[in-house]
C-alpha cells in the first residue's frame, strides 16, 4: 500500500445511489465521501462509536466526525507491549485491536440493575431503564464479530434482559483487516481476518496505486438503509480483487498460531501438568487479560442500601476469576492459588466453554497477550502443555 491521496484517482466517478443496495452487493465509497456515511448514521438516529486515540492507545469512543478516527496511525503490539506509530499513509483503519472491546457497550463494567423502594412492610422493585439510543459500532473486526456472537449465546442462555435490549439496538459496521498484529491468531481460531457474516455493513479500506477507497458490502436490510443517499457506485472486479488481496495479506501475516486439535481434552485431562505451576510464577493475578478479553463475562453484584433503610440499589460490575475472592464460599476461596486460577481461566476459555456453549471462548484477538504486564502468551502455554510431561488421569498425557 502506498500514497496519501484521498481523491478518487483513476476509475469511474462516484454517483449517488438511486436504488437501495441489495443484500450481498458490493459498492465503492470513495475516501472523500466517507463523511457522508457518518452523516447518514447520525441522521438515522445512531450514536456512532468506534476507534479513536486517547491516552496513548487506540480505544473505542464516540465518533462525531472523521477527524475523531485514528487517521494515519497504527499500533505495534507484542507480549506485554503496546505503542502507537504513525503510518506512511492516511489510512482511517490501519491499526489492530486495542485494549477496549465492544462488550463495554453491551455489558457495561458497572451498571445499576434495579432500585428497591420501601412500600409499607415490603419493597417495590423498579428495574433500571436501558438507554434507548441506538449505537452504531464502526470498525468491528472479524474476530470481534465472532466475539459478539459468543456473547450473544452466553447472555442469551442467561436470559439477561439489559444485554438483549442493548444488543437489538446496535448496528455493526465491520472493517476488514488489512494487516495482522504480532499477537493476533484469528486464523487458528477460524474467526478471521475475513468478515464472513454477522455484520450489517462491511468496509474494506484500499490504498493502492494512488487511490484510497472503501469496498462496501451489504450484510443486512438495516445496513442497506444506512446507505440511502450515500454516494456509491458498483465495484469493479479489479476493485474487489484489490480488497480481497488486502485481507489475504493479513491472513498470511498472523503473529501467532495455536494448534486447536483436541484442545478441550488436552486441558481438561491435564489438571496437574507442571506447566500450570511454571506460568503461575509469572502471573500477577492482575485481571488485565479478563478485562481486555471481548468474551469474558465474570461479574458480581452489590447491594447498596441508603442510610434511611427506605431504598436499596443493586449494582452489577465486572469481576474476574483471577480475583481470589471470586470463588469465596463462607469466606474461603475455592481457588486460593494463582496456579489454580490461571488453570481455571485457560481451561474454561479454551476447553469447557465448549461444554457450556458449544464453541470456544477465545476468538484469537490477542488482547490477553498484549495487555499482560508480564507478557504471558496463552498460545505458548497451550504448546507447552502439549509437550510437557503431565499427570493426566490414567497416567497418560492428553494428545
């Protein structure tokens, strides 16, 4: 990729759509017309949230105009390391995933569930209303779409009403990955980098031979409606091939791999593998991995009564299986050691999640690797369990 040009360059000029784009259709949005997409979202009543730069990282926040996006910036990641760098071009989405995930909008880190108000000798429960403003998620990667699907099944199985209400009011505008991060392994988890479903609109940013445009693919009727009035034209075969090639380069440059063959049994059958103790020497039980993970859903509730005893509130907040008190029963932690907590987290995420939800709890985004202060890499840990001698039931090590 090269060039800073944001003009239309060679090729057919953009023309306003006359008919609403059909599902599965492909169109070109020139870079100069990108603000029209943001205007269309605003006109439709959506609050747009997406990537923006804050505190030295690319995080998710409100996008009011294109200048809020990390134009011309990328991130460099490794185990326990993250830094921003300027790109040689003016890409809008030329970065990998950061510390935030979309779960913070659907499953807030702290929320009031209800208020109980005294009514005579009893209490009346008043559920907390959910903000009705619809959200447009701009810049959702393929692994994150997979994570949203995982969360849908987790919270759907739990019958969580506030999650369901927020989820029905979201529009997912995916952005295909044009590069892979050093901690990414979505190819191993079969969750990316190509967007294949779960989106309302999909954008592929192409900077090629002096041109800068977006290939737009329609994934739902809701997405098609947003394109009403947005200047588009049908994509040519060459433009489509350029977009596919960009995603192909990302797939070929994954920073990590993980062998998922027999993974559930490998972890479940090796509870006494010596690797658990080795990794526990490094683990700080800081909970960073679970806070950054897009699918972790551990939570706790708190009762907050007022001093008059006339009202009490119930709040939910994020928790983590790495906290020693998370499994406390009558003041005693079921998993009192870091070793047991790390083993529980990894075995659940990559193994027994299948028993609960029929799929893995990991989508290969690599956040847990990047944001671990001591650089623990779960792909290395899995590989080590495969090769280290263990004490599986029956005296055998799982394959």
